[in-house]
């Protein structure tokens, strides 16, 4: 905004940016760890973290150094050349997961696009032309044409004309419905281990194991969309670990680059069927993005970040349990690690989030009756307690 009065930002936005976001009435200009500041100098605790993206918090000095050093060395080269950070990141992700090979993209939607193409190619070649993918109601896989076709929220795809065929939907958590929806045309199941955008919905105990078993029996692929749940967010490196299952394909993005746009598709050897010419991306896996993700994932894997996610998540859940005891308006809470939701009996999530913002705590109304919490995985014990104190006063205020 150089040369402009920064108070003009919302006005300039409404004039020059397409009106496609319902934005919070705040212009954020700076951050440090879990804290951010707006253009008036007001400080907030950021429990949205770019929608589960800012894994190491804001302005992490180690990450900033890696990005600066890579920018001075080599920002981008085409995928027609080998690149060191790209292959190092692939090696790290493969060695710390049950998958065998990776490729890189720039977002969650693109990761799922890649996974959908991979599964279709696999099905057409190995399952007699099968190309259909079963996804879940209230699931979320992105905003491109293929990924909205895979997203179980009809209003995200209805304005855009004929949709890509080959997707069917079943209720999340309903194994019998999934079985009934499976046919000779089915090549894969695409599912989130915990539905993020759908409301932080944790599936019933044993559901994901049942899905895995069914895929094995039917000889179809299981694609886990870990775009939101992966990279330490749910208290283990990957959410599939907690379900005791292994995916055939896994997609990542959000937290992978700690704020630098990067996504990944990982697959077991039998599902890694792309050959030269099948798929590609100009920016996908470029040296800058993969050097940043390599650093972030080293911290998540070896730097105690995942353990902190689990412990701080449990601390947050204890606060929620006490709110549930003390406030009639609180219906319950759900989630894993540092992906949590506090659920109310009435549709007051928007009001809670608005008042919390005024009080210096950034939250997200993921459903009309549910508030989502997804702070940086480096959030401190003191910051969790501070956020809980702010939230407590806000709930008191809103439900009085
Ligand atoms: C956010 C999200 C996506 C889409 O990611 P983009 O980077 O916005 O394209 C896909 N799947 C899940 C589970 C997500 O949470």
C-alpha cells in the first residue's frame, strides 16, 4: 500500500478486487509466532493461521532464512531439469510415510486433481476401465472444476454448468452406504481422515479401518485427502496413523510449506502409474517452495512440532470440556491435535467469532453453530490459556 493511506484497503479492495470473499473487517500487516498485528497496531492471537497453513507461526526466523537463502541461490527452474530441494523433500516425505513416491503441485485443489487423474489412470488400466470415485457429503477437496465435482457441497458446483462426471457421494461415516455405492465402475474412494471445512467432523471409531478393508476386498484405491489434517496438524505426522490404516494415495498442501504455496501427491508403488507426459506443472515443486517445505517438515518431523500439536491440542480440549460443563450454550467439542471445533446448541458461531476478533483472538466459524481452532503448531501453553480466557469472556458475553 506504499503511497496510499492504509485505511483505504477495504475500499480499494471493493473497487479493484473481485468480490468473492467474505472477509473479516481487518487488514493484517505483520506477524510473529502466534501473534499478528493489524494496520492500526492492534495485536491478535491468530488461531486461524491462514486456515491451518502457518505451521511454524508467522515470521519464523529459520524459515525466513531458508527462503531468503534459496531466493539468492535459485528460485525457479523448470521440471525439465533435476532440482536438489525437490528430490530431498520427496525423500523426506517418503521416508516418513507409508507411501513410495511423490510429486509436487501448488495447492490442495491441484494435489487432489493430480490424485484424481492418477486414480482414474490406474482404474482404466487395471480395473477394466473403472473411473468413478466415491466421495463424501460435506467433504471438501478444492475449487477447481474436477475438485468441486468431488466436493460434497452442491452449491460450490451448481453455478458452473455441467460438472465433470465420475463422482458419487455418500454420507461420511456410513460404511454401508459406501459399500452400496461401489460398482464395477469404481476406481477409488476419496476421503478426509477428519472433515475439515465440513465442520471438523471426526468419523465414528473403526470407520476408516472399515473403508480400508472394503477397498482391499474390492480392489479399489483409497485416496486420503490430508491437505488439512497432514503435516502434524492432528497431533501425529499424518492423521491416517491414528486410524491404523495406510492409504494408497495421499494428498498434502496447507501446512506443508508453512505459508509458501506448495502441495504434494504421494502414492504407493502400485498406484504411482504416471509416465512421462501424463501430468505436469510449471511451478510444481520449484526450488523455492520445496526448500521452504523441506525446512518446515524437518521441524514438524524432528523438531518437536508434532508433539507440541498433540499436547497443546489436549490442553485446548480440556478448556473446551470445562466450557461444556459451565456454559449451557456449549453443546460439545470435536477434533484432533490442533484441529478442533467448539460446538454450540444455537447458530452463534458468527457472533462468537466477531466478538473474539474485537477482543484480540482470531477464530473461524466453520459451521453456523461451530467455531474452528487451528493455531500454528508452535503455539505455546501460555497462548492456549490466554486464548481460552478471551473465549470464556466472549461466550459469557454472547450467551448472557
Ligand atoms: C483446503 C483444502 C483443500 C483445497 O486446498 P486449496 O489449497 O485451497 O486448493 C482440499 N482439501 C482439503 C481437505 C482442504 O482442507
